[in-house]
C-alpha cells in the first residue's frame, strides 16, 4: 500500500512537471509561470536570435508566425509548400526558419526512420520543444494528453541520441529500439513481432518486463 501511495505521489509530481517544472523560475508564483515563459520566448526571438544570426525585423515576424502555426496543431505534420504559403516565404527560407526555431530550443523536428538526412530534409513531424511550452502557447484544457506524452518522451530522449518516427510503433531510438508511447491501456499490439521494443506508459503504478513508466525517462535528462 505504501509503495502504491508513493507511485501515485510520483505521478502527481510528474503531472506538475509537465505543466510547470522545466524552467528555473518554476519556484516562483505558478500563476505567472506561463506568462513568464511567453516573455522568455519573446526575448529569444527578438533579442537572442537577432544577436546571433543578424536577422531583420521581417524575419522575426515570420519566425513568430511559423511558431504559432506549429503550436496550433502539434504534433505538426508539415506540408512545406502549404506552410511556406501561410508564412509568406519560399520553401528553402521556411526550412531555414524551422532550423532557427529548433536551434533556439523552441521546437523539435522528428524525421522518418530511413529518410535522407540533411538540413533541407523535410521533418515527418514537428513538436514544441517541451511540454511547458505546450501549456504556455495553448489553452490548458486544449492540450492533448497523447501529444503531451510524446513531447515529453522526445524531449528527454533527444538529449541522448537520435529519435525518429518508426514505421511500427511511435519512435525508434538510434535505429535500434522501438518504443510505443501511450496511456495505461496501451497494449503490445502495434509492436507484435518487433524485437527490442518497449511500451512507455503514462499513469501506471507498476511496470514490468518491456513496460516502463513514462516518468522514468525524465531521469535521462
């Protein structure tokens, strides 16, 4: 019973971390946390990137527009031509904007396993860089739990290796380990017959064999 209570407590802390826990000012007033985070995003786009990349005001406006469009529908499966039309830039310039946003720590671009690598390669999906950004840039009630899980998983694992979209399951790590991310009712159905495959599950009290608590991946960061 004490073990179960401890796990439930950890799950609650994990859920709080997803909303508030990543940036050092989480110890301050929670009501101001996401407002402060939005200010940080603004400083990154309007000051930091200008200083590093020598960008003009028009490019900063386009960066903001690109980020908002991604945030409105993460995970964002980009149609580069459509997105470049919405932002009002060429395809190649849009790819540059995406790479700037990723370098700034605001998005994560995840490519299909086996796809050609290179700076001009279209990503399969684009996520906001971490779960706190999801809550800062969206209404809290509109944040999809599945997106939240995947964003957390990618954010943690991308610090240590290559995370790509798997043809079976959700993600493949360094081309070797396949992982399906989901809730407590997720089964191994999509991973049937796949060697070296695992479930990373949210809201479970006990893991076993190839089933791992999602929050445990936070210890990799």
